[in-house]
């Protein structure tokens, strides 16, 4: 089971957990509820937290959302951060982190960027090789997403990052519900 932590994510950003359930069995633990949905097979544990959690002996993808507040704790080395490259709070937090971090934005330095965007469809570009949580390499490519609802640009890129990092992004076209 892979673990995803949605830290400081808005209500809209937290809704991507429901979209994960289209591709994996999801167990969601959040401030406003606990639920289980999805297809049998790969399992994802998704935790929503307003602050950085303390975790021991567990690797996880850490999504730093748009409502992230200044933190006194540091990001632990067993966490793989996914962040909006425009976020100054995430940048400050990551300045003390020595591991790899996955930037989402429009800069050539970002790992994920948006190639095109419309009301019903987005194309996200993976701009460099990516190492999944299981150590597999994902090569650069474009990922097409069908959008069933309005989504922020960061939400779209974070969804792609989590899916690929957890080994579930092999499809060339995915969907955000």
C-alpha cells in the first residue's frame, strides 16, 4: 500500500483523493470523514492533515497544498514532496529539505508543467525522468486528463504526480472526477 499525505490542501485539492479511487482502492482519512472507495488491486492510503505529520518507518508522497501555513517542523527524509513552485511557504519549508522534491508549475525547472488546458481537458508534461516510490523510472511524456469538474492547475499537476509516483500513471489518458 502506498501512502499519500495531503498537507495544507484546500477542499478542492483534497477532492483529488476521490479521483485516485478510479485507479486504486483508496482508504481516505481526513478531518471531515473516513471512507473507502475504488477498484481492487493497488491500494492507496490518503491522509489529509493541516500540518506536517510525524511519521516513522514509512515512505510517502507529501502534497503541499495551497492552504499550507508556515511550519516549525522539517520535512522528514522519508517523504517525497510535491509542491506548487509558486508557493513561497513551500519554498521556505523545502529550503531545509535535502531530498528530491517534485515541482509543479510553468518553469523549465519544474518536474510537471501544463502543456494545454481547457474546461474539459488538460495535458500535463512530465519534463524529466521520475523515480517512483518503488524505484521504477518513468520517462518524460505527456499525460492527457479528462476533467469532469473545474480544477486548479496545481490540482491537475499534483494528481498526475501522485499517480506516477505511486506507480499508477501508465495510462496515457486519465480522468479527474
